[in-house]
């Protein structure tokens, strides 16, 4: 299969919509990361997502809509007042809500669960694609399973060349991390995957909010993944990633020592560091994670892909506090490292 890479335009959106209606897959931009889209109501097309990504079948997908009134046919309940407040405040945007699913949604989309995850994306090209398709679009991130998520169209091409007929190029993603996933099936909204909509913001809107304790740990044996991004080692570079966290001076000293030890062992080490700490690593090979949690959110996946490009096999990363947006950053970084975290 030959893969076309086209800029977003009325003509390319119409082409993409026709491809998705016919059962094909299309890579497309959102404000979070690039998605790999299929007709959410076509089970055969949805299964092609899993084949193209090499994605395990028990890892559910998110259904994307372009208007709030497209939600009702997909879910089996009337949204609660809390859900309506979240939708009013945060849609379009980087927020996914989980509801009991209707019979319209194929089981392949939900990995056999009786719930469905739905999002109304903030990126205008994503909404225009849904409108052009005239169907809801099921889409995970447009990367090979386990790889760092794509935040540019070229990242998608690296992983999906020859696997999909079309990738729409809408430029770099603004947010850089996948959406916040919130379980709305209980009395209190519960964050299953953190993102740009923080638990504090959810609590402001709904009165309270919970955070699943699996956000910062691997699932236990037999534990069901109720959201994308929960079960497997995700976002991972080829090289072994270690996170070092603690007081700044202790972290930089520990990372310098780990780097030097790895180099002495004949490895190809690399440091991922916040901008302000780069001088502390002198002439050691280091890549910038930007400034604070927001900088890391926009850069982390690109830096992990860059680590692969330069052949790093021992990667040592700084951390940020796991609160607010930092919780989302550390969730992604933790899963990329298989939660190999050193406290200093």
C-alpha cells in the first residue's frame, strides 16, 4: 500500500472522509496527538486499526464526534448533570468521557467492555474530518503499539508508511499529550488517564473528582484496562528509560553518575533534562524537555523518538511534580519507563 501525506485542505478532507466511509484508515491531527481513524460503526474497519498498530485487542479505543448531539446514539444513558457541566466547559477539547455504551457501538471499539469512551476534539481539522466522514471516528494514537505517540505527521509516516492510504498533515500538535479520560459511570468523576484537563479543574466543575490509583502504576495481573493507555508499557523508546526524581541538585548529580557509568560500560547514554538544568550536564549528550510540565507535555514524545533516532540505549530523564499537568506528564513518562523510577 502506498501512503499519501497531504496537507489539510477541503479536498484532502473530502478524500479522507471517503476513505474512512469505505472502511480504510486515515492518520489525522488533533490538538493532543495524531490519531489513526476508522469508521467507529464498522467493526471490520475498527479491527484494521488493531492490525495496523499491532495493538492488543483488549485495549479500548476512543470514539470521536464533532458535535455534542452526536453523543446520544452512542451511549445507553442520559448524561449526568456533572457530565453536562464537563461537556459545556471542556468540549471541544482534550477530554474523553466514559459512559455505558449503546448497542450501536461495536464491541471491537470497546474491547468487549460495556462502556464507551467519547471525545469531541478541539482541533478544527479533526472535527472537519468527522463532518466529511459523516460518521463518528474511532481513533487511538497513530503510532505502532508501544511506541511514543506521534505529535507531527512525519511521526505518523515513520510508523504507518505502507499501512494506511492517507495521512493528513495539520502541523505539530498543540497539547502534545493524549486527552484526559474520565469515568462518568460512578457517582464521582474519576480520572483514568490524566491529561490537560486536570483533576482540580474537574473538581471545580463537578464538586469533586477522583483519580484512579493505576495512573502511576502498572495494572495488576487480571486487572481490566477500562481506558486506553492503562494496561501496557506505552510511549516507550527502544532504549531503557530510567526516571530520576528528587531535589534538583541531587537529581542532576545522580544522572551525571548514571550517564558516566553507562558510558564506561560501552552503552550509548542520553539525558532528558529541563532547559534550566542543561548546563549541569556539561558536555554529556542531553536533549531539552522544555520548561516545566507544559514544556515536557509538548516535547516528551518527540524527544523519546529522537532518542531512538540517535541510537540511545540508556536514557536518564528528569521528572516534574506529579500534580496538575505534571500528573499527565509523569503518567506518560512512567509508562514509557515501565515505572523504573529512582528516588534521590
